[in-house]
C-alpha cells in the first residue's frame, strides 16, 4: 500500500514540482498507483459479481505486472462515488452510470463492450405469463420493478418509454421498487412479486435477454413475456480516472483487449457481464445517454 493517500501524493508532487521549477506553470503530474483499484457495477447479486470479478483481476495482475484489487458497491452510485472520492482507478460502468461518473468524477471512457459483435443493446419491459399485460398502456395501476436509478436499460430508458405512453411511474403505478440488480428484477417478475419490470436485452427480437442470462430453467424462461423493447442504446463500458498515467491507461486498454481476445478471458467476461469483446470508445459515443437525462429533466449533476 502507498505510504500516503492519493490526494497527499498529488499534493506532494505539486510541491516538488513548484520547488524545482519555481513559478513556471506545469500540468499536474499523472497518478501512478502501486495497486490498481478496479470497480465492478453490481448488475446482479453483489457477492456473485465479486466472485466473478476475481479471475479478471488475476488476469489483469499478470498482464500489468502489478497488484490489482476488485471493488463492488451495493449499487451503481457506490461505484460512481468511489471514483469521485479517488478510491478507484478503473471501473466497469453501465451507460447511465458512466454519464454520471463523467460529470461527477471526471471519468474517461476507454473501451465499450461488444455482445455478438454489437456495441449497442436494448431495454426490455417484461411481465409474467397470465398477467394480462400486452402493451405499455396496460401497466397503469400495476406494480413495477426498476433495477437502479442510474441504470439506462433498467430505469432511465424505460421511464422514457412509459412517459411516451402517458404513464408516470410515480403517479400511475400501484407500487414501484428498485430491485438493485437485473437478476433481482427478473426474479421479481417471475415470482409475481411485481406485475412487470425493466431490464436489458441484447437484441429486440427475443434472441437473448436478462431472463436468458439469469434463468437457467427453460420452463422458467418461458414464463417471461416481453411487453416492449426500447430503441438501441450504447453498451456499457470501461472508464478510468482522469489523472491516471496515460502510459498505464494504454496498458490497461491493451490488457482488456487481449483478455477479450482469448477463449479463457472471453469466458470470464461473458460470465460476469456477458461481454464477448471490446471496441475503442469516446465520450461522444454516449451523447444519446445524455439526451435521455435531459429528456427526463434529470441532467447529470
């Protein structure tokens, strides 16, 4: 562990630079951690994510030649706050959480996830067989499960879909809950704890959705019905702290690309987030997500 905290290291570097260079203005020194702290969003049960993160952390240790530790928060906001507080150097972010992290923690995206070779996905509003719900308008007066307030597919985009049909979740639903993970939302629908819920889908024709990911029994999967799909949205990503040494950032990018190119590495990425590859990403790729925040009147703060 470093002798001084990260803020103190940065302050010490600034003081040394000032002493050596006098009054000449210089850019802040890049941060070079001894231990790389890696954040993982809790898309499902927190303990399961932590367990599935360990093989990826081990691969990163080997490829970077440095210690790497995993961090999994109880919700999406926890990962954002950890980076804002300079307790994370790199993190997997859901698209909505990334836009918040970019605004609040100055996170910088480096890679976006690929699934089936696609850099986009969908939100799906699902129900259980026998609910009588066939269209969004049928949801009025029903109970509903979102995933997390910062989840694009599990909260933000579904709200846009509902509002476009004249439905206000705070006013028109009998009860609303935040399940905390996509797995919990699917189970809440399957077990009739709610009438419907919002989650992710990798396509918009029933090929693969969260219910396929988390329900291993075909009979259980057949109990889930899709009410509506959203428009395509940019995939989740990997982002780094804005002051992280650019040489290390490039090594991290190369390591993640290499991991996703090997059968063993790809298997681990599929297990944790169903990722089968990465592509280069920029902040501009997430302009549609910012538009969702603006449309809902909840600009990232």
